[in-house]
C-alpha cells in the first residue's frame, strides 16, 4: 500500500499552497485532485483575484494578508514570473468603508479617505455616486490564480511531491497507521496526516458538521471597454464597493480581453452539493452585471467578451474555517473561504502545514477556528 507523510485532498488555490509548504519542509506528500489541475468548476479560476490590505471584514485578517504578500513575492522569485500586480484598490460604501478604515487605522496601513467624486477625478473610468465614502489603498491589486496554482504545484513537484488529477476521493478514515484514503481509481493510500482543501465540495469531502460549508453560484463578466485607455492597470485600480443595487467588484483589463466585473449575488443558486449547481451561464446572468457597468462604469460597458460562473464556499458567518478537524487530530481543514480567500492562499498553505505537522501555528487564527460554531451547539 502506498504511504505518504501527508495527503492533500483538493489541489486548487489552498491545496496547491499546502502541498508546496509541506514539500518545502521535506515531507513526502501526495495531492489528489478530482478534476483537472486549474479547472473552472470551483473557486480558483477567473484570471485575476483581488488582493487588499485594509480588510473590511475583520482587522484580524490584516497580519495574515501582509504575510501573504511576502509569500507571493517569494513565490514569484522562485517561479520567475509575476503573480501579483499592484494597481491600488478603491473600497467603500456601507459597512465596507467603516471596516476598511478601521483596519487601516488599527494596523497603520497606507490609506486615504476619498469620495466617489474624487475617485472619478483620479480614475476617469469610475462613475460612482459622488458622495460615496471610499478608502484608497495604494498597495491593493490582484493576483493571477491559474498561474499561482501552477507555481505552487511546480514548486511542490520540484521538491518531490506527487500530484494525481482526475482522481476522486471516495472516503477517508482513521486507522492504526494514521489516515487511510480510498479513491475512485481503486487506490488506497495511507498517511500520517490529511489536509482537506476541497473548496465548495468541503461539506461532504471533509465530513464537516452540518451547515459548515454551502456552495453558491456567482457570475463574472468581461466587457469590451468603449475607452480602453481608461481601463488599463496603470489607470484603473481594482474596486470593491457597496452601492444601492448591491456589492460590486472589478479589475482592469489584464491578461485576457475585457474589463472584468462581478457582484455578490446573495440570491445565487446554493446548496450543500456543488454537483447539483449549474455552471452554465446565460443572458439572464449577464443582465444585472451589465446594468451595474452601464451605471457606474459606462466607458467599460461595451460588448460582452466572456461570462463565467464560479462557486463561493460559504461558511455560516462568511469567515474562513482553518483548523484541525473537529472529529480527529489526524486531519486539518481549510474551507469556507466565502468568496474572499484566494489572496490568502500562501499563508493558509503555511498554516495548514503548521497544523498538520505541529498541531498548531504561530499565526493568530483563533477567529477562524471551528470552536466559534461548535461551542454554540
């Protein structure tokens, strides 16, 4: 029977980072991925993902994201390619402005309070409500998710890791010799420890307590700018804003044609089984995104170039779940990233390696542990 120090289940953004950090520590590690590496059926695709320091969701994320910046830069050096692009970030609107300002002040982050009118003067592609309160963060930008996964996987393979795609984990269990994992290729593998990073599939794959992770469908659009010069990375920062119609986010043109725009669809199709959620997109998916673009970014609202769906993996409070498994010390979990996790991949990978090998981590993850829910049950 094959035996490894650690098996990682799910080799997307978080799993590839965990695989890399485990291999970097000299461990014999296997990564199992149900789909192709870099697939578009989960939460780790879309060409660009926002990274920002003034974290409105909770100030405790800030030390983690600052460490992520360091690790992304280290990975860039190793991979020999750019993975993180700085454009600055504009964030604001109800709740977002107050939270971003709080994190900026609490952690002494570079920032500036501006309004929608000032944003439009600085960045002519923006037409936000003039009175909208915003935080400008010069260190914001985006990472390139597909390339980041490739860099983490290549770094792990170079250190002796094994990765097997198109191999679905059917079950895992504890045994006398650690953890035993059975797959749909008829393989059974044993390991000292198990890392579960199955994204939107985590509820079932990780055998979590009921309601810990729910998959939700979201849609992204790439639109051809009518004035392309206004949507270049040096003139158009990433944004994350709440307006009367909802919560919008977007990116300059980069890597593929089109100004990328999305919104948090709280009514999107959801459920515990991602396989039951449609990934197909239609005109009805495009319409709300286009309305946002025409109102707030009219010079970017040209013809549609692409539409894609993705899945959020929502935890009950939309904060991450990063901890040892609630039922066994032999498994650790990274899940529930709730649509704002990719930027943290390298630091989450580092933390999951800590938890798997040492049982704990020096990073402050108290606010991300399962105890916040299980203590209430």
